[in-house]
C-alpha cells in the first residue's frame, strides 16, 4: 500500500491535509449536482443558497455572511449572471455596489436542490460522521477512510435508490413515546425553540392525542428502525390538526416525510375526518412545498383561529380529505 506522506506528517501540514479533504468533498458535491441534473457548481450553489436565505445582498454582504473574500465571490457571480440565475443591479447614489437578487430561474433551481438533493447529502454526511472519535487528526483520518470505502456521491446515490424502500407504518404504542419526543424535539430545536405547547404534547402523547380520538403514526425502516412520526390531533368544531411531523436526520433523503404525509392523509380519510389543518413556519420551505404538493392550501381563517397556539407559526394550511 502506498504511504500517505501527508497523513504521516501530522499537524505540520494540517492546512494541506484539510484542503485535500475539502477537495474530495467538493469533487463529490460537483458529481452529485451533475447526477441530479442541477447545472451549477458547489460554490455557485452556496451563493444561491445565501441569497435564498438572506434575500438581495451586495457582494460585500455575501462575503461577510460566508466569511469568503470578495474577489472569490465576484468570480462566482459573473457565471451565475451569465446563466440567468441571478440579476445584478446598481441602485442608489453609490453605483459601486451591486445588489444581487435571485432570478425566478435561480429561485426554482435552488428550491429544487433544497428539496430533492440536500436532505440526501445531509443524511450521507451524518452517516459518515457517526463513528468519529478521538483527536481532530484522528477524525480527519476516519473521514478519509470513509471516503476511501465509498465516496459521498455513492452514498447519496444509495440513499436515493432506497428512498422509499422498506418503509412501514406503525401506530402509537407506549414504547414509542420516546422516539415521538426525540424526533420532534430534534427538528424543532434545530430551527426554533421548544415551546410550552410542544413540551406538553410531546410529553403526554397518549393522554393528549390518542385518548382524545387522534392517532400518531410512525415510519419504520428495516435498518434504522423508527425514523419519522406525525400525528392527527382532534381539535374543536370538528377540526383535526396534522401536527408533530418530523423525520430523523439519519433518514433524511429517503422521502420519509412524503411517505408519512400520504399515510396520514389516507388515515384521515378512513377516520372520516372532513376538516384538517396544519401550522408551520416559512423557514420550513421544503415541508411547505410537500404540503402543497399533496393538496394543502394556505388558509388565513385557520391562521386566525388556530395560529396563536405557537409563537413560531406564520403559515396555516387546510386540507379537505377525500372519502
């Protein structure tokens, strides 16, 4: 086996070692984008993602957000302008500063990446990092060994191939109270903060949901066990709320959310539910797209009636189950 001189030199050439590792990830990221028919490079994807999250920005503002030099940002911008994915305008008195904005084409492209690609890449990266231990250099060596075994691209492809394979639905049982709390707390705390209403429901699922005429469903996989959950909770005036829907990080990219939502809607129809709604936040763009895809509609009346239950709620949607 060929000697890895850079690894043997240890911390002396740490920067070169990190660059080598970064280059491997960047190459895999480029291959993954190409395989997903997304006509951009990893650096371009990062800039588009920044504009999607932060809105129109100057070159200097983007550099500050990403902690990257302005010349590097400027080189990336021109290609995106040429592709029609962003527009650059000079407004106000100071004509030296360009304001960059996503074009409709750029918005659609990065939304598709966020929906169809990012969950699988994140799940593959989480899988690679799961066994890391020891010092920083030992962790770098482990990541390199994992890439030697199977590239990030191959891991993403494997997740895509098994996206909806082997998924099964389980109904609530007392031994599933722990994953119900854990899976939901994970995604809520990742983006927001647990509110009193969250803690109350997650801590008493049988009493507050099941025993009151609702149901809690779980997505189960052969390899990871329970990886997702959602609930149909009985509310006032004949309404049911689709709530506490979450997917474990380790299973993102397998379309567990879509599987769960479809199963929940089927269950709602079987139960004779005629009025169903959900509450969410604009930060959950991928989830909102999924809700829209399966027939939910934005509803101002629902927002006025139920939206105050959560401080983070700024989106309310309703659905009429088909009998």
